[in-house]
């Protein structure tokens, strides 16, 4: 996925002054077309912890200057210079809003009261921004200290590990660092917008829909009906579905200078159309299947702590 991200970045940012780096303990798997433009930040297995913990060390990994961290399960759909402009002047920031009550991997109001903050940023950790310096280092050092108190603070684990998002959110709030308002133009994902979903990384187009009520797909917590983000986060199982797989295939072909009409057609015939057919059949015959065979057992939540 990091290779796919790198190729999408280069497609839209090769003529800009933005440098691209991959932090990895597996540099031997990077293809030549990526290493030709990407810098490698070597890490040792387990050096920065496991699970989400490496994200709490971005101040150490980031080169000098202004850095935009992007999760490897994302793709870039246009020039990123405008995104850097939005973040400029923030020591550490994210794209999001604020939350002061309710549940977000813990009782938000209780945690805010415990740390004497009015509110904390709420966001998707697919993107982090930092300007390397003393302030950013202080915030990330605090985040690493908060991680050691994760359960004591009252946070619920994600996949039985500390969630980087709530830790960074709390460290930002304590240090009065603010998020960049989420207007849907920087990053979005098909979990927030589970409706009609169109992307074409080669043409630089991405349109995601959050169906309005009374659609059962409507996400009430997401404030937008339609977004066209610069970065699409194919989080969770969405990286296994045909929209992402087709984009990855086409990016690999353009890297080899082989993306002509034949390979575009292949991506439709062998990736998109079978994916659409499977989706159609699942939705059409789900009720019939359940009538005869019942429903599958609900999987144990990854947020449950033993």
C-alpha cells in the first residue's frame, strides 16, 4: 500500500518542491520506480513499538521542515501544496473538529475534566501535520508519556492496543494546538461516506457521498453530503475492494509506462466489473440467504479488552 501511495503522490506532485519519504523496515520490497524519487527512512522491526505506536514518534522520523504524514492505505488525487498551506503555522495539527462530550474510545467529558481541557480535537489519524521543532517535540513526548497511562486515563483500546488518535488529541489539547477545520477537501473515506463512491486517480477525481436521511447508509456524525478530497483513506476492508484494487493496478501500469486503453480495459473487466457484480449479488440475495441459512455470528469487537 505504501508503494501505491507513493505512486499516486508522484503522479500529482512530481513537479513540486515536496519531497516524499517512506519509513519502513522492509526497504528491499520497494520497486525501482519508487526508490527513484522517494527517500527511505530506515527503522528496525519493533523499534518504535507495535500497532499504532509508531505514529507517536513522527517527530523523530520527520525530516527538517514541514511534514505531512499520510497513512499507507491512502491515495493522493491532486497536488498537495494547498494542503500544506492550510496547515502552515501549526506545530502539530490534524484535519477535524472538536468534541467535549460523548464517547470516543472513552468518556470524553470525564477525560477533559481530568486534564482540565475544555475540548479535544476529533479526527481521522490518516493524516498528521508537524513542523519540526521544539514545540512539536514537546507534544509528541507528552503523547508518548500519555500512552503509558492509556488504560489509567480511561481510554478503550483499539485492536487491544492504544489508539494514537485519542493520545495525540489529548496532547494537542493540553498544549493548545488546534486542528484544521474539516471541510471535506483534504481527506475523506468511504466509512464516512458509504454511499455512491467514484475515484479516478489518473484523472485526479474523487467524489464520495454520505447519503441523506432517511437512507440507512447515512452517517449522522459526518456533516457532509458530498466531498471531493485531495486524499482518500481506504481504511479497513475498503483497501480490499475493487475501487482501491483498480487504482492500484492502474498506478502500477503507469509506473511501467503501460497504461493504455488495453490495460484500462483489463482493469474494468478483471477488477471493477467482477467487484460490482459481487456487490450486486450480495445485496440482492442477502435476505434470501438469511432466510434459509440464518445470519452469521457477530465477530468479536476489536475494541473489547480482556
